[in-house]
C-alpha cells in the first residue's frame, strides 16, 4: 500500500477559509477518488496542535496499491483534466501545496 500526501502549507486567503475547505471537501476529494488507480482519498483538517507544530493547514491522503499506480495516475489524461477543475480551489490558498509519496509498512 502507498499513500500520496498533499501538504497545504500556509493558509487560505482572508475571508475565504470556509469556501476553501468546502472546495477541497466537495470538489478536490471526489475528483481524486475518480482518478485511475486511486483506492480512496480523504482530507484531514487539524483541530488541535502542539507547540511548534508545522504550518500545515490541512492534508490530503490518497491511497494506492503500488508506486506504479501513483506514476500511472500522475501521467493520466484524467489527472490533467482534474487539475484544470481544481484551479479555483487552489487559487484560494496562500502558500504551497507539496506532495510526498509514502510506502505503508505492513
């Protein structure tokens, strides 16, 4: 099992926090779940943070059977179309969106 994690580093633009979260939950997550090779996807929104926690506004976990499935998804025409659909959500965010792929230990 593999998980591709998207880190939203920063914060939404002023006044659009609820619109951003709603967009991730209702546009980004369902769109990810429809991509080839994706077993599931969910957004994680922090509710409590310890002192000196990193500046992560939220996470998205996308689950795959293999690293090859991640590569196939990234190269797919469906992903290209998906990226065009989520531009409006991404533009509500000030900061960086960064990805890391993890192999899940058995």
